C-alpha cells in the first residue's frame, strides 16, 4: 500500500515519513505525537505528519484504522513499511524507521 501527499495533506519526508492518526481526546495520541516528533527530529529527511482521524474518515476507512493512535512508517516513496496501533515505544519506531530508510 502507498500513500502520497494528497492522501496525507502534507509532503512526504525525503527519506521516510511517520504518519499518526489521532483524535482530539486521546491521551495516548499526545504521547505518541511526542515520540514520533522526537524520532523525526533525530533523523534528517524524516517527516512526521499527524492526521485528525475524525476529519479524514475516508482515509481511516480505506486504511482500516480501528483505534487511535495508529501509526504508519512510510519509505521515501510512500510505501507502508510498518503499521502499529496504540502508543509506540521509541526503540520500535527507530527500528521501523531503519527498515524504511534501508528498503
């Protein structure tokens, strides 16, 4: 599966993109945002895009997102390398990012 800037409403990162689907009252979403922002800041060319799931129900349905937060790691072409629901651990995000940049 591939996502592009028209799907995400923002430009893909030059090397990889961390995409997060959130909702307004989701406490784990705030923690996930911090984790993904930190990881994106650590690696040049990596973008973090947060999407309001309630505002993008079309995309939520297309991607079969059942809960928030749900995060995707995309390679530079927008291909989904990894997907996870719930609050991710920083080490897991870094490992998935390594996969996306290598592929």
